[in-house]
């Protein structure tokens, strides 16, 4: 079969007719399949559910003499700080331990910047005439929405194979209204790119005009390899410190995809001065996070080495799903020449770029056939993909047999959208 | 012995000398006693630690088919909403379930009012020229600090035996800059007052000039009797609805003093419209709270009736401590005529008013003798008690034998401060 762009109108029509027949038979099955979000599968949750029996009595609730059942220890129990410092390669005193989602900690940092300013702010961001925020795209919709909620102008920065386009970032930060940037340095959401050492060093060396410019370093997939061995990336905190701007970065991580997405714990790490600054604001907001759950996690996950071994069990479940996505795309889409996609070795997504102008239509067809996907454009500021091309595939939730079915339907929809586009040109 | 105010200078000097001798012998013991905050005692935490074995396997993590281990259900699992609706006497759809501290939910409401406005706000509070907030005092320092953090002017409203002075409240809300009021309707912190039905009705009937005026109804001690049977107060949500202002109140509660202070769960209840409004803002901030802990609590506490039976076990531990405080004050302080205090039947505090102008000094003496108390003035806006008279006693944490010692020292310090004051007049 020739690639679609080399087909005659007659061939296109015939192929469209074939795909429509497939599509209709899929619709008739009344399926309900979900590849919308990076949700762990039930099998993964079962795999780590022995964490639930780690603490079953009051006597087990003590962290080196500290009773985790009572008030206090706002910034986290000591062993939780040691744990996250080990994972992230920073110091325990550089951490503040959060609740079940690191997103809430990110929101808190931006919210506090808005209401009270950050450590080096001249005024709260709500008193600034304008605030701009850099959004490497495709990126994580929930990041962009936080800064959008606080009225920031979102500026798209393209992604390269090494991470965000640093030439552009270095240029943009010369504008004092540019107050920060969202980053997912390892297995970026959705591209699955690991920022190169050079990119990370360029981040640390940034010379922003805004004294309170912040790098929001969401290390969400810091130990989330599903193929191959653990990959170490340079510690941004110490690089920023070495470059003379220790307060320029806030790093985030959580156990949402290590233990439970609905009941894990999280961390924000930064300079000691930044942690002191936000802790003071946090002291008005909260009394303490769930310290028993902190201890439960530390007892179960132990340390970085042991956590990596737990991640191997997730990898064994995840890898076949990513292989399934890859195999079906290779077989169904590659010959048509209508899309390209990444082949990540960690993280939770496959990012696919289909024929420009067809993503929205393809996803509408998916929905019609009972396959729920992340909305078109979601990975771009304001939910608008200028190319209408990027699609985020989240294969983690469905079992492989459902995933195969969902991917089959997805490919039919991609093809139909492309064929209709070519026929209408 | 005559009351201090009837003593001659010579008698005062002799009494001071006696108390100073006691004081010095206390100091020599290098004690470390704490009556500073309303912390549950270890014995109370032990009493409810069987909650830790309620969920020990993955199979137990399902709430009517919903897997609490995974993402989703931002506003809480269905059974948690049913639980809190039962406790508070509202509807499940009027609740949003929070993490380990209701304080964080209160902060969130005020923070959102500041950054985005509430449902009926004409603009975010950060765009208002001035915001004033009513603070019935003595009250809870952490409440006042939240509104202070967002730049509100704190206005003191005196407490009466029926709750806040409602004549004054009704007058003050005519000012459109007055945006809300902090309330602890049952066993008010620190006075231990239960608002009368008449007071609660007057709250519901308020006609504030500000369209976005809110009653911050912190029902922290909703089922926290330590003496006598459960006391029902009218449901403020339905009263406000009946009065035509369903969106005027946000109610808060938590299990911090039912199960664990460091690992409970919380709720905000309000009109369905308010819950929808804040849920939309929360959807940018968070993914979900810890849903396993929600389920753990519902399975353990079951419903209101069973929770009240759990509270009886706390009462058995708390009651002797409040009796100890009361007995020692009766014996040591009443004859001197230098202070009066309340005798609550629930809540966590005894509020004492000593001779005006002596509270700060008395508490400094306590500190010197190794007894940590809530700071003088803490129960007033900006931490300033105009009378320098109110002292909050929190007897819950220490075991009775330590509490006796602490109270003994406290009484000595009260006496010394009063005697010195009288001698210097």
C-alpha cells in the first residue's frame, strides 16, 4: 500500500471507505476504553498494596521517638526528609514534605508568589502589571492551568530532543515580566524526553532579568524507567547553587506512581532559604500533613535503591503496554506515513504528532467509538495546539487486551481523519 | 486569708515572698511541662489506634466499587460525604472532603476569596481597597492569622455567654468592607461557649452589605463533649438557606480530635453552589486527597452515633484533666480573687481572665519555671490582648500527674504577677 500522500483521490476514497467500515463495526461494539490520563493500572496498585500492612498498631507510629499520630512537624518527619533527599540527591533540610499530590505543592508555590511574592520578589505577582510564564510544549496541561488561573500570559517554548529550546529560553528570560518556566526534566510529559546534561546546565546558568524568576522543576518521573536501568540526571539544586542562584529552582516529586496515585506523599525541594520562606507561609496554612502516611511510605520504600527495585515491578507491567502501542503504531500507521511518535523508555506517555489539522477530528472519532483520550491541544498553553497535531497516548490504565483494542480503534480514527483531510485539500 | 485586693502592703509583701519561695523551688526542678496547644494525649491516640488495622489489603480499598488507591474523586469518596453529612446534619452533596487539617480548607477559602473572589464577589479581595474581618475574641489565633496574612483589618467582637456580641455584629456588617466573621459555634476556642439558638438564628438572618460576606463556621468541636451527653446545635447551612442567603456560610470540621491529630481527614460544607464554585478552583489545585485514609476513617468511625461512642472514650481521658484544672484553680486562685475562668463541658480549653495587666508577666514566669503555655494575647487579633488578662489553658496533652504540677506552678505565677502589680500600684 502506498503512503496516503502518494495516493490518488480514488485510492483515498477506497481506503476511507475501508476504514469507515472498520470504524462502524467498532462503534457497534459499544466499547468503553480509556487512554486519557496517566493513571496506574489496578495490577500496579495491587503490586504495592503490601504497604497497607506496614503500620497496623499505635506502637509502630513512631519515627525515631516522634509520634506521627499527633500534631506538629509541619515540614515533614525526619525520615521522610532523608528519604526524599536520597531520591532527589539533595539534603534533607532542603525538603518540605507534602500530601498526596505534588501538584498541590506546585499550586502553593505559584499561589504564594501571586499573593505574597517569592523570596526575591519586589512585590506579590498580583501587584505586577503583567506576569509571563514559559511553557515548554507539548507539556503538562495541569502545569499550564495553574499559571493560567493566576492570570499569567503563557508563552510556548518548543521542545527539542534535548529538552526545551534553550536558545529561546535564554532570550525570553531577558524580559523582566517572564517570571518562570515549567519543566519535567525526566521523561517529559508527554514527549518522554530526558533533558540533556547540557540543557540542565544551561538552566542552572540562566540569567533572568526578574529577580524572582523560578524554574518549576517537576521531577515527576525521577525513577520511572520501564525499560533499561535507572538513568541519573544532574541535580538542578546544586547546579543552581554552584551557578550563584540557589533560590531560582523549586523541585517537585511524589509517590503517586510509585505507591498509590490516590494516597501517596510528595515533596518540594529547594534552597534552605526558599524552604524557610515557604515554611513560614505554610505555617499559617496548615498544621501538618499526614505524618503516619509519611512513615508508612518510608518504612515500605526504605531508600532509593529499594524504591528502584519496586519500580522494576511497575516496569514489568508497563513495558508490555508501551510495546503494544509501539507495535500497533508501527504496523498500522507507519505505512500510511501520517504520523510520527516517540518511543520513551520511562514515564507514562507516548506523544504522537499526526497530520496537522487532524488531531481534534481524530479524537472526536475516538470518542464516538468509545475510546477516551486526552483532549486535543491539552499539551499546549490554553489547550490550543497551533498545529492541531499532537496527541498524548496514556497506555498505563487498561489491561493489554483492552489497550490493543483501543489502539486499533485509535489507528482507524487517525487514518480516517487524515484521509478526509487529504480528500478535502 | 483575705483576697489580695484587701491586703495591706505588708501582707502583699509577705505573700509575695512565700510565693517566690515556691517559685524558686519549682525552677530548681528543671521541669518541662506543656499546656500550650490543644494536642490530644498519647493515651487518646492509643485509644483509637485500632483504626490502623481497618485496611491492610488492596481488596479492602474499594468504596462501593471505587478504587481509593487511584486518581480521581476530587471532592471525596461517596461514603466520606455521607459520613460528614451525618455528623454535620447537612447533605452529602454539600460537602467537599479535605486532608488532615480543616485549617487548610479554611485557608483555601480565604485564599481563593483573595485571588479570585467568592461566588458573589464583585472582584477578588486582592483588588478591594480594603477588607475587614470580624474576630470574636478571645478566639482562635490560627483563624485570625489567616485573614491577617491576606491583609484584612481584624476587628475584635467581644464574646458573651451566648456567643459573639450579635448587636455589634449586626451593626458592623452594614459596612461593605466587612467581608466575613470567624466562628467556633460549639465549645468556642478558648471560652468553651456553645452559641445559643438565638445567636445562631441571628447569624443566619444577617443582612451584610457585602454581597460576598462569609461566615467561617469552624465546627471544630461538633461532637467533642467530655462531660454530659451530646449537645445538638441548629444546622447553620439550612438556617441560612431558609433565610434566603444559602451561600453566606462555609462550615468546617475534622477528625483531628476524633482519631489522629496528625493523620485525620476534614470537610468543608456549604451550599451546593458554593461547593461547585470552590471545586472548580480546587480542580486546578489538586488531583485528589488521600482517599484510602477517607475510607479507613469511614470504616472505623461508621456514622454519627458510633463516632459519639468513640468520643466517650476520649471524654473518659479528658474529663479528669479538666476537673484537675478546675479543682486547683478553685483551691489556689479563687481565695485570692485575682482571676475568673470558665468551666466548659466540651472542647479543649479553659479560658482564664486574670488581673488586667498581668497575663504576659505571669506567662513569662511560667516559662522560666518550665511550663509552656499559649502566649499571652494569642486569642486576640494581632496577638494583642488590650487587657493583658486572657490566658488559654490547654490541659489535654500532659498526663494528670504532670498537669497537677503544671497547674500548681501556673497558680504560683498568677499570684506573683498579681502581687507585684498590686505592690506597684
